[in-house]
């Protein structure tokens, strides 16, 4: 559970410091749904399996 809380805390801190319009986290591995939901509360999108040939590669390419 440590890395999940760390990801949420990092997204919150980044948003406060830089005030970006969007935050996208590209993960090599599958992120549990509850972590995605927590991050979504901070307007952060998580894309799973982002690597050459991975399922998230196309999703990452389609972000506008």
C-alpha cells in the first residue's frame, strides 16, 4: 500500500507546484482500479501496460 499512497501524494504535490492542465501516469504494469480511482480524484489519468507492444501503448498514443 506504500507505493499507492506515494503515487497519490506525488500527483497531488506535482499538481500544487506546477498547476498543469492534465497529468498522465504511464505504467509498465497494471495499476489496481482503486489506485486509478484515487488518482482520478486529482484529475490524474493512469494508463496501464505502456511498453512496446503493450495494451497501453495505443491508448497513450491516442491522448490529445
